[in-house]
C-alpha cells in the first residue's frame, strides 16, 4: 500500500481536523509501505490571494503536522509547489480530460455558489489533484466524503490515459473514513472554520478554554439527570476516552449531580492533557525554523525523485520523448 494525502493551507487546525483527518492519516501512514503527505499550496491559490497569508498558513501547517507526530523519515512531507512535475502532469492530464467530467464536479459548483471566483484554476482543480495522486503511484488516498469525487476523477483520468497511451499510471482507490465520526463544534453543528465554532489545537490556552466554556448546552441544573448523547460537551469529551471510560462518563451525566460547568472543566483538562505534549513540541519547533526548512527541502528532494521517474514514463508514453 502506498498512501498519499494532501491538505490545503487555509486556516488554523481544529479538533475536527485532528480526529477527522490528522489522526486517521497518521495511523494509516504507519501501516503503509510508503506514504506521501503534502501541503497543497498551488490548490490554495484558487481561494487565497494574499501572499502573506499563504506564506504563514503554509509554514503553520507544517509545524502543526510535525507537532502532531508526523515523522518525515517515515512519510515524505513536502510543499506541492516545490515539485514542478505536478503542474506538468496537470497539463498532460487536462488534454485527456473531457469537459463533462469537470462540469459534473460538485465541489466547483459549491465553491462558486459560496462566492469564490469561478477561475479556470478553480475549474481544473480536480485535474491538479489527479496529478498530485498519479505522480506518486499512490494506491490509497484517504479522504473525507467531500473529496471522494475528486479521487474518482483521478481514477478516471488514469484509466483514460492508460487506455489511450498504454499502461503507465497506477489507478488509485479512495479510502473513505466512514468510521470517523463528525466532530461537533461548540454550537453542536459540524465543527468547521467556516462556521466559527471551532476549538483550536494550538495557540493561546486562554482561547481554548474560552471555546470549551462556550460550548452550547441546554439549561439543566447541576442535580438534574442529563442525556449524554445529545450533549455536545459529552460528544466532544468522548473522543478522548476509551469505550469503558466513555460509558462511565455517560453514566455520570445520566445520574445527575454533574453540572455543565464542571463537565466543561473536565473536558478542558482532558484536552490539555492530550494535546499538552504536542503543544510543547510545536513551541519548540517554532524556534527551530532551520530544521523545519530542512524537513521541507529533503521532502521535496525525495518527492521529486518519484515524480520525475513517473514524468519520464508519461513523456515517453505521449511522444514528448
Ligand atoms: P473546515 O471544515 O474547517 O474547512 P477542512 O474542509 O479544511 O475543514 O477539512 C480538512 C480535513 O479535516 C478534511 O479531511 C475533513 O474531512 C476533516 N474535518 C474537518 N472538520 C471535521 C469535523 N468536524 N469532523 C470530522 N472531520 C473533519
Ligand atoms: N482537495 C483536498 C482538500 O481540499 C486537498 C488535496 C489536494 C488532496 N490534492 C490532494 C487530498 C491529493 C488528497 C490527495 O481537502
């Protein structure tokens, strides 16, 4: 198994990203023979047009991932823009990509509806994503439901290319994390930076405390029995617990005597306990920017070796060599 995943550098990481994406990707990368992990900075240009924000988001996210335990010795970590083969393959794939395939892409329509400029780049976003995947012969691409169609487009393009030019590209499979629950935000709906209901992973402890104390609950008094299943504080807390611990906590909610204020304080402690070491690691890494730059440089070097070998095959197949 060769896994590959990418993340756009847009905004601060939150608890939903951690349990929905970072942790499962990290666990999968441990099982893979080889894994690639990159920051999709070229994709980000379709929505971020302020250079300073892009620069900051890009280096922030690499620190976040290193702090969360990604090991650059085990998983190749790089910036997409440092490997120019991504854009070369984008072009070649776009010549075998039927317009209709992109016209059916729902994420393009969604983004335009949300007010994002309908640029050519936004439209061909899935072809760049296909290039990201196909350059590395990835067999398995772990993604959330929203990205499944994009991986299917990558499959279609690999099949089309191979059909026309002969077996060249590995056909990837999406790995949908159905088992990963949607992490609720402080208002009970899905945690998302676009809803302003996130609990951040890093940054100021006071902000984290404020977010946790601000989780919306019903108005039951301390002594009243509470329903853990409909309580956002519980539903977030249980992410940190084993099944037995979660059951014991649910029993406490049902028994009455546990006020929401205390339940939130317990959650804050568990949160800081769980992320404490990662938060410290991030603070240390922030002061070692040279080391981080070296991780990125080495990552690009390793990624380039694989990408250039694939491009040689592709160039030969289409007649450019
Ligand atoms: P946001 O919704 O904050 O914009 P992104 O769309 O950038 O987050 O998500 C990045 C990754 O984190 C995706 O793989 C997505 O599935 C995962 N993710 C984001 N929010 C949640 C959540 N509330 N629960 C589970 N996974 C999430
Ligand atoms: N489009 C993905 C997202 O927004 C990010 C991404 C870009 C990606 N290229 C990829 C994910 C290749 C997996 C594989 O989440």
